[in-house]
């Protein structure tokens, strides 16, 4: 089953990811322009009907909406970083987001575009998503707990159920007519000619070809069936891969043919439909005897900056550090046949073996985990291309970043990690 043994760090990363999506949504949404519309066309939905009518005249002032947007962005930012008193901040954030969604939908903008991330945000406000992946302070978040797995499973389940409800409603409401009749032709034509942010006209090609329309309706039927079966993604890995291979192209085809693109869902699925815990949580279990070691050029300005950066983000103290000019490097025979310092590179030794050049950089960052865990996907870039860029920078690093007179002197707190 998906998302077992989840740590606080992983759930914290999901918090960072989802609220970052919201930040991009709200930043790009000029909803303060709603003040230019007549308030008479606004129809409160849901809990907004409980508000007194005179409050809308106050809210739909342009400057009030601008202030509201600024406050909302501030609370989203605090939720992203996992601030102190996270639970209170997150609850206020999701309430403000719910109000935002109610406002825009009250003017007729009704779809399910942000529902998945809105439901996920409520889960993040209820569960302890502020325990890990804190961007301003260290957190002890290495041990998996059922509460974190439950939170991530619920975050995955709710968006999948959105697809199930949508597919079921489509099938029950329209029956087979939408797959056999002309309803889809009309919808395709309407969205091809209406004004949108994308303004693609590829749908017209399909309308002009009976073969393409038959192919599209068949694909729409298959997609609807998989939408209804969406929750099975949590239980079966192979079904999840097939589901993604259908749903992802469906979203891009909706963009090209009907100018409809729910990018928020695609970005959300990047992290909740994989075993994200294996990427985000740092690798643990190494003892002092086999502790991984990073070898670096001790007099290179760039290499020293890189080591400073690793020391800053390596909260779990995964690595030891040793200069290539030192006794430890000589002991491990790190630079045989490399007498020219200009071709030296970052080297990583761990229980999996020896890693050089770009492989070493990928190994180091992916072992730290967190957002850097995604670096491991660069291993699929051809090694020759990665190392060409790496060697180009290495060859010119002294000229670009300077050369020190001696190896760096470690600070007091760094000395236990520094090898001679």
C-alpha cells in the first residue's frame, strides 16, 4: 500500500509543497478585480450564506480585497515554512482560502480546479504537518509514526475521491450519450472558440474529423472509468502507474483541445502518487565506522562554499568531511593518478561505494533528503552530459571562485565532523 512508514519530515514536505501551490495560485489570481462587478450578481454559496448581506458591500471594495490578498499570502507563507504555532496559522490559512474559493465561485466561477488542494490543506491543518521539514529551525523528525502515514494517505485519498465523484456524476448524469452523441462535439467547439488564457484551437481539427472524434469519445470513456476507480491507486502500484499514464495525458489533451488545464492537480500528483518518503527522508542507519565521507579540494573557493552549504542543510549530520590534500584522502587513495589539482573533483565514499564528479554531487544531496531528494532523478541524465558540465566548472573553478592559501579552518561545532 502507498505511504507506509511516513516520517514528520515527509508530511512536512507535503505541507511545503501544497501551500506553495496555493501561493502560486493566489499570487496569479487578480480577484481584487471582482470589485468592478455589480454586487447584485454575487450569490453566496455554502457557509457564505450565513454571512449578513451588508458584509459583502464592505468586502468587495478593491482596497479591502488587495489587503485580503496580502494577508492571505502572508499566512500561506507562514504555513509553508512551518512557523511556530503552526496549527493555529494553518487553520486560519485554510479558512481564508475557503473564503477565497467561495467568493470567486459566488460570481459563477464554478469548477473543481482547486478542490483537491483545498481538501488536502484541511488535512494539513488538522494533522501534525508542522513537525518536520521546517525551513527556519531544526526538527527531530527521523522516526516514522502512524499519524504521519494517516495524514499523507488522507491527502492522497481525498483528491482521488474528487475524480471518483466527477466520473460517477458524469456517467450517471449524462449516461452513455456523452460518449455516443454530440454533447462532446458541442463542448469541444464551445471551448475552442471562447476566450481563455491559452486560446488553443486544436479542438477544431477533431471536429472536422469523424475518426478523431470517435477516438476522443472512446478515450473519454476509458478516462471516466479510470476516474471512477481512482481510489485503487492507493492499494495497487501497477494500477497507479496505469492510472497516471491515462490521467496525465488527459489533462494535457484537455488543455490543447478545450483550453482547460488543472495544473494544480498535476503538480500535486507529482508527490502524493509516489513513495515520496523514500525520497524526502534522509538515509539513516550508518554507524561511525562506515559514516559517509565527502572529500573536497581544501583550497578551492567553490568547493569550500559547497561544503558550507552541505553543513548548513545536513541537520542529521550524515557526512564527515576531509580535504583531498589531507591524510584521510591519502589513506583512502582517493586521488590516484590525479596529480594535477585542476582535475580534482568532489568525491563521496559510503557503504554503496565510491562516487566521483556529478555522481558524487547527486549522491550527497539525495542522501540529505528533503527537497534535495529530487536531485536523485538527475542520475537519469546521461553521465557524459553531466560530467562535461561538471568538468568545465572544475577546470575554471580557481579563476572563477578563487583559490585559498590553505585549507579551511573548521568552526568549533564542525570539528567533530572534520577529518585530517
